[in-house]
């Protein structure tokens, strides 16, 4: 969450900005182009990047899912100390966090869909 900047205009308005593009890659998705470089912040890297498979902009949605899960549950769905990418390739997502059952169906479905 260190890369999210919030600006409060008033009590009802908050602008959120994404910062720090230290690991970034650009491509033209018009031709269904795929990338294959190993790049990204470890806890947010999609399994296809770790597996060194070609990937598209969909990996950004995975990163968003990891971020939302951490924001709502207070932790990642994987133990990132074990090497998140390897863990994500070896087993399906497990939602064992104590907060997960307290979330309504909509945020749970959104996180599952993103991941």
C-alpha cells in the first residue's frame, strides 16, 4: 500500500493515485501482444510471470487483486516470506484469514475474480 497516495479534498471526496513505477513495462495490446520479461514486485507478481510464460496486461489485474485482498484482510492470500510466486504456482488460493468470512459476497467475488 506504500504506492497508493490519497488526497482528501473534503470529507466526501478522496482522490487515490498510484505511484512508483520502478518496475514497469509498456506494450501495445491492440495486436494481443504478450510480454515475457521477469519484472515486478514479488508479492504482486502473477503466477504466469513467475512461470516465465508470456503474459498480457491481465497481470495488472492480479496485482490489483493482491492489493485489495491485503487492504481488506490485512494480509496476502499467500505467505510472501516463502516466495509468493512459487507458492502461487504450487497451490490454489486459500482464504483462511479470520477477516475473510466477515467480508460480504461482493468484495470476496471481486478478489477471487482478480486473482
